[in-house]
């Protein structure tokens, strides 16, 4: 028998993160495209990001048939947050009337994220943006595949901070930090230090 879960954050009720999830507004519209294999992941940071941002949504799937309509959202310029040779480093909006970005963020392992691009050629054709210098990941339970690799929620925070002001979106990581601490506590500090320290 499974434990009762919070309908909003999907965590067990005795570990509900809702009190830690902020409600932050942004000029940038964030659309997280989550590979189905990530939905049941214990951390599911894309869901936390979508819950904490007023101007964000989470879509789950492999093929997104409504992509043309999504990318034509009035008032926004669509870009893909994904590395690549032609990717431009995100920087602050220069003037108040700059067209805000529709920031498309694939969520999944690198392999699954690449699959999303392959299955959705419109995504692959979008201008790409990337992050400049980033702090080390707070995801201390896993070794980063490469320097600068971040969880989805950390990447969204860094992108929005670069666009709209340093530190403005840091509160979005509060539930993520609590999740990490909870998992460390559950495994025991000694086990954590031995395996991840």
C-alpha cells in the first residue's frame, strides 16, 4: 500500500514541499518539456520549477503535436535552452521593450533530451541558448556527467537570473535543497559521506 501523496507536489503527505515552493513571476515564459520517464523520478525538479513559477508550464510526452501553436505564443520569442555550437550565452534583457523569451527547456537525461529534439524537429530548429559560468550543482547525491551540468530546476534558475537579475529566482531552489537534505538524512550522513563526500 502506498503512502498518501500531496496532489500538488506529488510528494508523500508527511514530506510535502508545498510550503517551500515560491510563486515567482517572470517576464520570460518557461515551458518544460518532460520526457515521460522523468515523471516518477524521486526529485522531478521540472515539476517543482513549474509549480514555483507563475509564467511556466510543464508538458509531459515524447512527441508534442501542438508545438507549432506553442512556439507561436504571441508576445514571446521562442528559444531552446540546450547546448550546441551555435548556442548563444544568455544575458540580461537590454531594454524594457525587448521581446521576452519563450524558454523551452527539455527535461530528461541528456540521451532522453536529445531524443525529444529528434522526435520534434521544430525544437531542434529553434535558436539555442545556453548558460555562461554556473556554480557547481547543488545535486550532491549524484556525480555530474561534466562540469557545469545542472538539474533542470537549477538550469531554469540560472537562466532566469541571467535574463532578469542575479538572485531573483534563487528561492525556486528551496524545495530542491530540502529534497536533497531529506534524502541525505534518510541514507544517513555517514553513508552519504562515504559514497558522495
